[in-house]
C-alpha cells in the first residue's frame, strides 16, 4: 500500500482543491436533510422541483411532500440509471441539502420548468435510502407508484447527434407509414448513419439493460423518452414495430431488416411484454428471472425485487436488511416450493462466486452471475423425470439443505474440456469443437448398426435442438444427421467446416447454444456420451431427481456432518434419457440425495 503524501508533496492547486472538498463535506454534514418517517405504509413522497431558468443561481432545489398513494396528486415518475460511484452532487431540499448521484443531478437540470413546480417521483429522493425498512416497504409499492403516475419520464442520457438522428428517423418512418401509407416506411432507404444512430440510442445506452425499467415500462400509463432536451413518445415505438419491416414474415427478408430488428431487440421485447401485462397476464417469477437474468442492478437484490410487481403471487417480501445470499436462498426456496418442481435450480453457474457469497448453498442459483440453461428459459424442452408426481413429497428444504428423491445414472469417467474453444473465428471454433469429441466414442463406420452411436454424438452436440432452439422433430433428424456428416467429414479432411452460404442449420445451432460453456464426458459403466457442465470432474455422479427436467451432476462430500451429502455441480445432457426413459425402467432404484 502506497504511503500517504506529505503536505510538501502537494501542489498549491491540489491543496486548494482538497481544502474546498473538505469545506463542502463539512457543509453537507452540517446541513444534511433529515427524512421523517412516513405516517402510513400506503403513503409515499413526491419531490416538487422548483421552477428555474437555465441561468438561475439556484439550479437544483425543491421540496419533499408526503402523500397518500390511494388518492395522490398528479405527478410524473422518473426512470434513469443511477450511475456508478459516490453521491458527489447535492440538491437543496426544504432548506437543507441532500447528496445525490451526478447522473440524477444532470437529469434534474433538464426537468426544471421555467414557470411552475414539477411534481416528480424519484426513487433516490423520495425513498430514504439509509432506512432499509422504508426501502423494503416502498419497493413493495413500486408497481402501484408507476401505475398511478400521469406518465413515466425515461431518461436515456444527454442529447447527442446520434439521438437526434434516431428520434428523427423514428418520427419520419412512423409518419410515412401511417399518414402517407408508404409500405417501405423509410426502411429500405435507411442510411448507415441512421442505422448506427438508432443502434446507439435504442440498444447501447445503459438504461436498456437496467432491471428496474422492466417494471417501469410495463406498468406506466404513458412513457416519454428523453435525450437531453429532445423527447419521443413511446407510442411512436409501438407504431414503428407495427410496420412491415418488424413483422415476423419480414424480419429476416433483407439485411437492413435483420440489422433493425437487432438494434430494436430490447424495445421489441418490452413492447411485447407491455401488451401482455396491460392485459393482466402474469407469469411465474422463475420465467421472469430467466428472461432478465443478464440485466443490471446497482443492488443485486433488485434483480428479484424489481420484478415482483409483474409476476404471479409468490411468498417473497422485499427486505433490504437481508444479504444477497439470503435473498437468493429465499427466492430459490419460494420458487421450487410453490411450483413443486426443481426446474429453477437446473442451471450451471458461469464464473466464480465472490468471497462474500461463497457460502451460498450449492443448489441455489446466484443471480449476480450468469447461468447456462440446458433447458428452455420458459418452455420445458426436456422432461427427464417424466412419470414422477409433482408433489411436496418429492423434495424437502430444511435449514438450507435440499433433500430430494432421485435415481443414479452413472459416474463420470473422463472429460474433454471445451472451455478454450474460441468464438472469434468460426472455422477455429468448429475445428476445436471437433477435437473435443471423445475419440473413443466415434464409430469406425457409418453402417445402419452404428447410426445410433453417431446420433448420440451429434444430438448431444446440439442438445437435440433445431435452429429455432426447440426440440428436433422426426422429420428434422434426417436432415440434421446429413448436415452433421457433411460437417464432420469436412473438418476431418480439411480442418475447416463446410463453406456453404448460408451455413447449415446444424452449424447455426452449434454456435447458437454456446457449447463453449459445456464439455464432453464419458460415463464409467455405461460409456454414455454426455454434455456436462464445465465444472464437472472425473468421479462426479449423474442422476435424475424427481421433478427436475434434466439430469443433474452432483459431487459427494467426504466426511460431511450431514451424513452422505452432495454438492450440486450443474446439468447434463444424456442422450436417450431426456424424456423420462430412466424413470420407466424398473431396474433403477430410487434413493435420496441431500444437497448442501
């Protein structure tokens, strides 16, 4: 650790800057705004932003007023990105000061009206962020707060040349389509500059990956997008997505259609879900967590709490006094208990847990890191435990230990790690994937007698999925088998995959399912070819637990105080055992698995 500077080492400017920072901190501490507790749980605060002109010396000032959520005055809600770092800006509130993030400070400068106060709900101001009980109570009300607001102001960031071009293009395209009935609606003549502007504005800005905007967009009555001083009504985006270029039959018709649908992918997703939620459609929390698992939250607990207003009733209550570990445990327990299914735990952690969450039970998905899903996110592609009843007798959870009934498949005898497969080069990726196939399982010929063994290899490679990532149908198997052999022989003879344009469906699936997060394994007794989680090791056990949709990999814990216990490692694709075949075989006995 570097030694602190001696005062003689500071320049005059540095000393003056340090002194001014010290005075400012002292001023903030002496004049800090002190929140008063809310009188009722159904109350909330509104921030009344004082009017100001751009040259006003009092640039950010206002008042906080407690209101009833049952009968609130007219107000607008704000959606924005908190930003990373300390609260290094201040705002005047009722004669005192409150420290806020720079990002919010910049937003408030843009939201001031010249001639009247503006009533706003802003989480950073209207909730006492230092009071975990109040935070918990207010987050429970968040859905109602956005539903009651006159509208939601979604701050995308400061205005730029890109945002001006993007907003203008959307307005022009919608006008051409709806007012002038021009079917191409400006899309076919879209310039590269317009496309790049659209992509930057509607895809790359941080707010489009912020978990809280899901609830805010889906529940708000009206939405206005703000980029600096420029604005765009959300209804323009809904109209844009109704144009020809965004219809399913045309999405991939031309190169520009493909690019546009990629640039608007988040908007498309939010518009679709907004329509569902406004029809009172509610989905299980498990599905929402999977769909938004890669979205960002300043507080990782909000990856759960930020979605509760949109899902079916579940026994999870926001509580900011709980740790991230506790919230993860509560979430997993509530989901598997309510659904009577272990599907939620059937995923593989990608990356290492931080030290502060290293004590998390092995079977609990930690929402702070990415997970690989062998099964579909919302559709059950596989049903390895088919035939077992989804009852509360299939598993129990006690003191964070999950005990489940299941059947043993085999032990892993060898692994062929594919973690180093590179995706930067398509040919390199396919060649390295080819090398990762265990040579001992490759048949010596392609006769009828060996087709079953060949099928086990290629269907394991693609996890039995087609180009739409659904299960392969009977008619597709023949086509994919032929494409696999073409791929196999091309790499065997030339070291590169077939150069067909476009690539075969088989090759597209290989790249789409992210096989780099898996590894091949061979089992000890039955010599089965398995696609296993990268964390799997020689000696690990593969089993099927009742109510789980896919086979799971567990590792015995030597000398456990719990008796015979296991760590959950990840999922396994075992060809010919993904649809309940093992559960119908009477020679496999049911046993108990205790996961800690």
